[in-house]
C-alpha cells in the first residue's frame, strides 16, 4: 500500500518571477506549452523559475527572463518586498516539481522592457540554448493575469497584482 504524502514534511521550491512591463504599462504573458489536464484558458503566466544554489533572487529573475524569452533589455522598477507562495493541489503533490516540493515560494521583480518586441523569442529563447517553455506570448493588462493562470496559482497572482499594479501605474502616469 502506498503511503500518503505528508505535505507538511515537504519543502517549498524557491523561485524568482518577473513582471516585464512595456512602455504602455502592459505586462508580458507567456502561454505555456499545452499539458494534459490543463485547460488552454489557464496556460498563461509570467516568466519564473528556480533559484540556483548560491544565486541571488534578482540574478535568478534576470536569468530566467533571458532563458524563457531571450530578453536582456531591462531596467529594475520594483522588487516585491516579501515572498509569495502557493501549494500544489493534492493530485499534483509528489508528481509536479520533480515530486520533491509542496509548492513554491517566489520572489517577484518588475522590470521595464527597454528593447524592441523583436528581441522577444519564446520559441528559441536564450539564443537557442534553452528548452522553450512558452508557445506564444502577448502584452496583457496585469489585471487579466489572475484569470489566465492555473487555478491553484490564482491567489498568488491576485496578491502579486495588488502589490505591483500601483508601481506600474505610477511609472506610466501621464
């Protein structure tokens, strides 16, 4: 008989996430490659990924952004001053995130995109040295993002929007 997984005994995976903002105040959204059991309406998310041993969260955010989008033309606007976390739902516990983690704790950064849209390449990111995680991308209103992410990350995205929307709006006031 298989032992039940004790969520409380599993650690969180530490990650960095990026809100990339264009000159119109829109945010970059990447559409994750389709996975079985995930509705296409919930495939959109921000660039994010694990923090390597010895790596600072800001450096991880820049690296992940480059690996997933090819973007390097950025300026830091804001760092969310606290870690945000989500737990995996029971059906994914012990399967997703290499089966080792209960969820993720994420440090988020808002960057101004200073390049041209032609710099963005999600199908052959990191100049072709990284496996593509997105199938397409779009500039979106940040308020749309909680409804586009998988439901178990929705609360984290709602918190994130609350924390970063004022920074984005202040940056783009006329």
